[in-house]
């Protein structure tokens, strides 16, 4: 397969998966030990509901400044917890899983906070328990472990000690009846009927798309000196992680559902759920497979010989090729733009046109050297303000210079460096030789003698 085809597939996947979003929210954390009958797990569900009243109204009068909390904990001895556990197990069975929840503890907290422009209600439900029946078959070589139990979802009402913990609208019904009456029968009621206990997306996302790593620390000879759990002694630990936005997993974002209510004033109801995340650890090296539509892992105590990758499948090499392709495209674009810029750049004479300049002689004053150097100035004063010197802003100084005498003109013509009027010796006297010809009229003796000898 060529790089161009691979790059095309990556870009199409980015567009398709990047525009999709999950349906629900949950956070899973579990460590499964194939050599034990039970393993612990925890599932945390989060949701926040906002009631907005920007124009005031009845809901503002009822909720502004109000604050209350409803919380509680219960274990499997509670009838409501046993009902929840039975419904969760029924959902796992419907999903094709052989695993069961054998023990369950529930903690919940609902917190309302009223403000000047909105009120928020935070829904938090934490399930902690033990999972059993996840080992399908086991022999001396490997174990087949059921991974299809991840979708812990209940769509019905769950009452624990008189508190309904799953359907958000029921909390308003029980705690804020006036607010419930405004919302009841509207589109907002449907938004608030979406259950809190829902982990369907964690199950729907194939575990082959999760990030995979394994930790071989447990098989080290001195692993026990680091205080490692005895359950992983002699084993590697396989870990699958879900929740990072990627081409394979899609965008992991908050889910927001919104509805408007037109009552005495305009109100907005928003339900916001955090993104799904999951961490699943399996003691042993897990190789993923599918059995009769059920996701499983074949687990061995150590890593198969020759295994050297830490990621699922060939995905990393696709990323490498994709990044290389994008870099090549960016490099070509850079050189193309640079080439066009160079072609459009002006070359040749810049500034004032030389045909508009005229030269004039310099250093021709009394006491100066006569040289071939010259300066230039404009023939006319066209666009003079664009070329004038900034020093011309200063006030000119008036000086009075007497007209040069004949002797000074002759000395200047002969190249004498000192002014005759100042009575100083010329440069010829200081050099000990005459720098001029027979027409020299310098007052220096050396020049007079030289002029006489040449004549």
C-alpha cells in the first residue's frame, strides 16, 4: 500500500470519527484477576443540569440564592441497592456477558446552587463492587476472560431510602415542586429524563480501539522488594485505556443537551455530561479476541516470545506515515510560496533615478585638498520633501567669508594646505619638497627655489 493511500485513509478517518461524539458519560476503573473468583470495580457517573433565567421570572424567584444537598450511601443489604444490582446484571446478560455483579455499594450526592442568572444541579453516583463469573475457560496455559460487562446501564428509576438517583427530573419533582411544574410537559422534561447511570458508550467502543500497554514488573526476580501486590507476583499486567480523543476513538467531549421553555419568561435548560473514560487492568498478558460476538481476552502469565510492541495492531506505523506525509506536504507548500515571493521581489536600481542627479566639485575651498571625489544633488526640486535632509530643520548659521586673494587662489591651485591669510607654512615646507610645478606662487622658500630651477 502506497503512502498516498495510507495518508488518504487517515484523513478520511479523521473527518469521519472526528465529527462523531459519544452518547453518554461514565468513568470505569477495574482490575481483573483471572486467577481469582472475584475482582473489584468502580463506576463513577457525572452530570450537571443548568436552569438559566436571564430575564428573571418565576424560576428566578424560586431558585435565586437557594442551596441544598441530598446525599447518601448504601450497600447490598439495602433493597434499593439489590434492585439496582439485579437490573445491572440483567443488562450485562442482555449484552451477552457471562459476568455478574456479586456485591455493590452505592454513594450518591446531588447539589443545587442558585445564582443570579442560573442555577446548577450536580448529579454524582458512584458504584463500587465486585465482579464474578468473568472467566469463561481456564487451563494450565491460559484463561479466556469475558470483557463484555463494561456497559453498566440502567434506564429505570432507582429508589434508595426514598431518594430517586437515576432520573434527574425526579430530584426537582421531590425537592423543587414549583420548578418541576414549570418544566413538566415541555421539551426540557425529555432532556432531564436521560438517566445518570449509563455506560453504553464504554461498551460500544471496541476495546481493540483502546490504548494498550503491559507492565512486566511483576515477573522480575526482586519485584517483591518494591511492595507489589501479591496478586501480580510472577505476572505481567495488561492495561487498556479509553478516553483520549483520537482517530480511532473519536472526539471525547462533553455532551450537552439543551431545551427552551417559554412560560412567564424565557428559560433555558441545559444538561451537561463529562466525557467517558475507562481504565481496565488485567493480570497477565491479554490478547484480544471475539467469541460469538462477545469481546474476550486470552490471558497468559507472561508475554509471548518475540512480542515487542506496546500498542494494539499496526496503528502507530500508520501515524508515522501520516505525520511524514503531512510534513512533506507542508514542506512543498513552504518552498512553493517562497519561490513565488522571490519571483515577485523587485531587483535593480532603487531610490532616485540617476538621470535626475547632477555632480558638483567638493573640497575646492581655501586650505583644502583638491580631490577627484564629488557629490551629487537633484537637478530640480521635484519631490524635494521626499529626499531632503533632516538636518535642514536646524536654523542656518550665517558666516562672513572675505573674497579670496590672488595669492590664496594660486596657493589653492598648487595644493597648499594652509591659508596664506593665516600666515602659516604650506604643506610643501613641512614635507621639505615642493608639491607644485613652475607656476607655483607659494610664499614658501622651498617652492620659490623649485619654481626658479624649473623655469
